[in-house]
C-alpha cells in the first residue's frame, strides 16, 4: 500500500471511530467499526490473511463484535478487544 493510501486510511478510521464512539456506549457502533475494519483488511491485506491463525482471529473478532451487540457485557468487550489486537498483531 502506498504512503498516501496509508495516511488516508488512518484518517478515515480516526474520523469513523470519533463519529461512532464520541459520548456513546459500546454496541452497534463496535459492530459497524469492526465490520469496516475487517472489510478493509480483506481488501488491502489479503496476503497477510493466508495464515489459518489470522483467519481464526478474523472470525473471532467478527463473532465477538456481533455478541457485543447482543449481550453488551464487559466479558465480551474484553475478548473483542483481545481478538482485535491479536489480529492486528498477526497482520503486522
């Protein structure tokens, strides 16, 4: 990915995060933000997703985002955060 595209992506996700989470509780905004993030990963980081471990955390991130909407518990939000950080770490 080119340097300009990286900066544009960072600015886009920063604005999206601010719009979705400013003075809001976690819920549907988590699902929306992470769905956009996961679609971005599929589009631009396809070679990094060849690992089965990456797909495991990819699915885990999506499932925990869905369950954040359904249950809205601290336990699910914690595992969602862990799964998202692990996926980002694997992709780096």
